[in-house]
C-alpha cells in the first residue's frame, strides 16, 4: 500500500493565490496578443480569458490525487505536476466552423504548441457532448520575463464556434457541476438530439456563409464587368474628345457555354432547382461572358415567380446582361420592370440612366439620375454621370456643379478628377 500526502487546504490556497496577480496579468497579455493576431479574420472571434478559481482547482486537485498511485512528493503550489494544465485558460469563440481551423493555424504559427486535443471528435451519433479544439501552449517567455514567475509553464486555449460554446456552457452546468450523468434513456436521447440540432445548425451556418462568399464574389465580378462596359461606352469617348456613338447590337463577343448551366434552366424541371442555385449559375455564366446563357437562367428564375424584391433584383441582373450584349432596349425594359417592383430601387434608375446616356438620350438620362439621387443622394457616380449628360447638352455650369458634388463624396476618384479638369478647361477657369 502506498503512502499518500494529505494536502493542507489552507497551505495550498495560500501558495495558489500567491500567484493570482501575476497570472491575471498574463491572461490579459495573452488576450491582447490573441486579439491582435486574429485581426485578419473578418468574423472577429471573441477572446475570453480567466484564471481558474481556487475552489475549482482544489476539486480537480483532489480528484487527481485520488487517481494517483503512490506517493506524490511535490510543491503543492505546482499544479502541472498533477497535470492541471488549465489554470490559465483562454477561450476563442468563432461564428463559423472554418474560423476554428484558421484560428488553430494561427496559434500553431505564433505559439509553441505542446498538445492538441479535439474533444468530441470520437463521439458516436448516439452520444452527446460538446466538440472543441483544445491546445496546450507554452506561456511565452517574453510574458514570464515581463510579469515574473507564475508557477506555470503552459496555458490551455480552447477554440469553439458560438453554438459549441453555448452547448458547453449549458452542459457544464447540467452535467459537470452537478456530477450528473443521465441514466434515463429518454433523457439521454433528448440531450443527444439537442446536441445534434446545434451541430446541424453550425453546419448550415457554414454552408450559408460559403454560398454567400461565392455569390458575393460573382456579384463583384459582374459589377466590374458592367463598369468596364460603361467606361468603354461613355468615358473613353468623353476623354478622347470623340463624338459618342451608339453601339451596334450584339457587339460583345460571347464565350460558348458548356450546357451545364442551361441544364439547370430546362423547362421540364425548373422547380427542381432553387433560386439560389439558378442565380449562382447565372452569375457564373454572366461573368464568363456567356450572356445569352445568363439571360436564359435569369428568365428561369423569374418564371418561378419569386417575391417582388427578388424579382426586382433579377430584372436588374438580366438588364445588365442585355446591356453587356448591347441590347439596349431590352436593358431599359428590364430596369423599368425592376423599378416597377421596387420603387426605391435607385440602382435601377441609375442603370437605366446609363443606358440612355449611351443612346445619347441625355434629357431622359438626367431625369433618371435625378430620380435616383432623390432616393439616395449619396451616390458620387450618379452625380458624375448626370454631370456628363449635362456636358453633352453644353450645360457646363451644371455639369461642373454635379462634378463638384461627386468629388465631395469621392475626393480621390481619378475619373471624376479628370472630368473636373476637362470642365475647367472648357470654362477657361
């Protein structure tokens, strides 16, 4: 039989709390360091640190002594000789699964990682319990030198999603603190179902985020393509002092499609495809200059009779595809339909004004730009385009006034600045 050391709680408390101030300062330093290192994440994870309270430490200390076989000669102030590695604990809570992975990579790059544990990864579908990534990291030497000896070598950093963290908090209260393990099968099933629901929610959140990123990327490409067409149609003739001409129909060369996107829009099964799927396929086709294919896909979405706000958006997309093909009448018609479904759609008015400018319908273009600015007066390029229309009507003072308004909103805009110089030269100012 082994002799065991009976710890004196008061002695242990005194030794433990003797490090309290230094450990608290190190926690704050690590929080600040982690927040700085994680700034690259747009989701901005929450960093929360704490020093384990003595009562929690002592409970765990006694549990480990009970499991230990044989005498344990040790300084009672030293927790790590009994493998209590979470005296200093940092929790990083992320909105999405993929952020967990990026945070782990960041920690691996910036700390000396002693151990990685993926809690919950071995659970079966019948079991309940939170998932979490736990890393033991060496407390940076620079912090030890700055704050002094804290009686510890490592700190524990936990990485979780918001929902994993929520489950862990509740489970900690219901199971861990109460030392409760449900024996009743219905209760076990309820807890397992709850955990599964949270895991499913995390998965869906990640899928939505991935879709949004893809969608936003395609929208950005489409905007760039649209603006390049505007520059070629309006700005280049203006700054080269050429008389602007209307563009012939179908002047834009298209890339042949592979038929995959068109298959989504097949008339025999449009209901089998969601609006999201069709929209993403349409944007892919649009950005790859497969404009006819994009128009067919946009039309398929409209045939599903979506809500007015969605239909208004799709008409704008289809109008932009028609504009890219120099089918200006079709583009104007779609922008007009978009506006009919959403009277606050200042972009539809702006886009329609652009097309009318290309067609040299300057008075009509000015009317559209003016209506767009009434809805949203903070559009630098709407003032700029209206100023260009006034310029073509030889109303140089009004053109300059619009140019100045545009520069007030976008003072660093190179094309607006060039337009101002052109106007000042014309006015001999």
